[in-house]
C-alpha cells in the first residue's frame, strides 16, 4: 500500500475524502481526522491529525465540526481515550481505500488560445 504522501502526489494534492481513512503509523492503526500544512524544514508537506482507530466514532460524535487540527490536539474529551497523534503524510501508510470524492485531479488542463 502507498503512503498518504504518495497518493496525494498522484491526486495532485487533492485531500477531499481523507477524513476517516485508515492509516498505519509505526504499526498502529489510526483514522485521519483532518489535514494541515506542515513546514518540514523549508519544505511544505501535509500533516495529518490521527485518532486511534477504535476511538474515531467517539471523537466524531463529540467534537464540534469546526474544530481545527491544533484545537483537536489540545481538546480533552470527557471520556478516556488514547493519544491523538500528528504525523507527516509520508510517514502514514494507507490501510483502507481512500474514496474518490471529487475527481478534480483527473480534469484535463485548460489551454487558453
């Protein structure tokens, strides 16, 4: 299976449909909650906010839908859960299908005459 970064490159950077996709990081399975730009020493990459696989539905049911990645990492739920992780997209291996939601990367470039 490819990494999230490899699939992002194939999709020309389109991130639609990533929420809930299962990934592996250091042999632990997580679901993606959100993405954000990440400065990795002068090169920008996509960072991922990851929630442990078995706790994703609890988070989804209890989080405000407008919460950003940094707010999510600082948020403390009122029930016991594991650790929320953040990681570079190149570190995460896709472990479930990533649905094609928009297909924007498949469009032919327009040529101005």
